[in-house]
């Protein structure tokens, strides 16, 4: 069964509900990223999630050019490409140039979805984390969103949205937005179910994409609490599925899209084997009782500065 898709508000092209995430820490070699993307295209993926910060825009662009040359796709238009505005370019006047820079990296004329990566701004480029408090600024939500709207109006991005935004930040954005955000990409998995944010976004017509649907194992912020969950492992064993497939199926059944990262050929194929079966009410009940804990703590990335601690405390 193919990957289903969803029509986003204000976007002509439907978005496939499973993408290949390309964030790695430490950073993967460009050739590794490129090879994984080609494998994913062969497996049937048509949505790729990148960001300036992942340094995977360039290998993604090269992989798409190669896939076209090899005849795996007719053109870039068959794909849905999501990228993100980095915090060092979140000053309103920098946003259109930053989007153009990402397009240059991707060798593309437009992205399908452009997201504000995080609800904060840094006053300079950084080489390492955490950072000094004096370079962290609150995001000018109104000004930054006007820059994003300009990207859409210029045709550089077909749809625009945000990432890591709380209900409070979305409320602030919606109070002045001319074009409402199509998507909010956030951490979401069976161990961080985000019920309050999910309800809020549903009510406001904002589609959610889940990153770290498998708990970010093998990343600096994640762990194995999903892949080693007894509840998920028992369900997987009973159903003849992998634990990862059970977790991804649960996320899919929440009505959201998913961006799991894998550069392993077998797991890339395995992750899309979730669309032709369903979890039972009893299994869903068990999963709803899994202890909840946020994995992505901004203070662990940027440092425990007041503004950052404030953002971490928002739902």
C-alpha cells in the first residue's frame, strides 16, 4: 500500500503523510544522506524533510537531480520538500534571503513547505552549543511571520508553517497572521503524546507533523524509551510487527504526518509498512497509559537561560 497524503490549508499539492527525516547528530557524511534519499525514492517515499541546520539540503538536492537522471522520478514536482528557517536568520529582513539560500542549496525554484525552525532568534551564526545568553533573543513573531508570508507570496514556498511552537506562541502568531500556518512540526510519540497541543492545533486547522516519532534514539537529545518500551514491544510481538512500526502506526492514527529519520535501507522500507493494518482499541488503551516525558529540552541544547527555560515551560 502506498503512502497516503493530506491536503494542507493553502497548498495545492497534497503532502505525503510519511517523510524521510534527514537530521543527524553528529552530522552524517553528504554521500550517506544522498544514498539514503535515493533508497527512499526507490522504496516509494515522495516527501523529504530537511533544514538549513541539518546541512542535508545540498545532498537532498543532489539526490533529487540524480533520481531524475536515473528515471526514478520524472521531475522534482513529483516530490514534496520541507525545509526550515534557521534561528540565526530569524530577523524579519533576513527571512526571504535565507529561503533563497536554502533553495540554492537544494538546486530548486521552490519548496513545498517552509517552517520557522524554533521560536527564538540568535544574533549570530554559531559553531557549537550551548550558546551565550547575550546572543539569544525572543522571536519577533509578527515580523518573522510577515517574512514567511513574503516567501509564500513570492512563490519561494508553496506553504508555510512553524516548528516547536507551543499553544501560546501559535496564539500570538494567529492574532496577526494574514496567512495562517499550515503545519506545526513538533516532538510527538507514544511517550510524549502532546494531547493539549494536538487539540489546540485541530481546533485551529493547523496540521501537526511528528518528529522523533521513535523517541530520537541515537541522537544527543533522544533515548530508547520508545524502542525498548515493554508495552510497544509486547504489541509488536503479538502482531508480527517491529516495535518501531507499532510506534509509527500509533502516531499515524493520531491524524498527523510523520518524519522518522533512518539511513538504513531495511528500516527505510520497514517504516512505510504501517498503512495496511490498524491498532485495536485495547492496544490503543495500553499505549495511552505509557508514562509521558518530553525528550527535546531546549535548555539542554541552548543552555539554561531565562528565555529558553520560559519556552521549555510552555505547552
